[in-house]
């Protein structure tokens, strides 16, 4: 999931609910379609990219990725402004000063994100010279990480049992 340059919104919690839904069963329809339980549950490996321009709801997604053990957070520390940023302080040149309106703390009683940002599990800095050449070290690392995880743990759904259904 590329969470870099994510400047806000209100959808992180919806994605988190899906990605944190642990698959516990497989179901096959009469006409052969296979699905998992819960429907839409995620059964794979996840890498999330973040950077200094990930803020607000993007930081919710980045920090929760770590706190909920959903996946590996890769990139650089996020902005540190967290959720609900107000832009009601306009300046003469049509720019504005923003201020965060809500802070939050974790279940351990520690402050989250505000003033510091979400720390990646793996810090990788994309330098401008490489980016100008079309290189993305963060993305390359994430892809290799996921390939390695798939080799280590392929996450294949079990095959349909061969015996009769027991009543």
C-alpha cells in the first residue's frame, strides 16, 4: 500500500478493518466460486510505504499498520500532525496556517503521532537524484520484502476436503 503523499481523508479506518480481518475459513459456492470468511478478509502479506508528506489520515493508516501488526511500514517518518487539520487561518497571500485539532494516545497510554509522526519499521530515504532517474528505493525494497515473505510463507488457501459433509 503506497501511503506516501497521503494528505488526508477519512478512509484509513475502513481499509484497516478489511486488512485486519483475519481469514478463518474457505467457502465454495455451488457453481464453483471460492471465497473466504469473513467475506473480503485479507489473506496475504502487507507492506506500507510512508514518507514525510504522509499526514493526517495517512498517519492513522501508517501508525495502525504497526500497532495492529498488519504489515511492515517502510520509508521515512511521517509529518506528525495526525488527524483533523484546520485551515481556518488564511494569510494575505492566500496561503494558510494549519493546526491539528485532535491528539490521540495508544492503549499503552503513550502519545501517538502528534508532534513526531509514525516511525517506519525500515527507514529508507529516496534521494532526489535517484527519483529523477526513475528509481524508487522504498518501492523496490517493499516489492523485494513481499517476494521474500511469499517465498517464506506462501499463504495458500487449503484445498476442498475430499470426504463427505458430516451432519
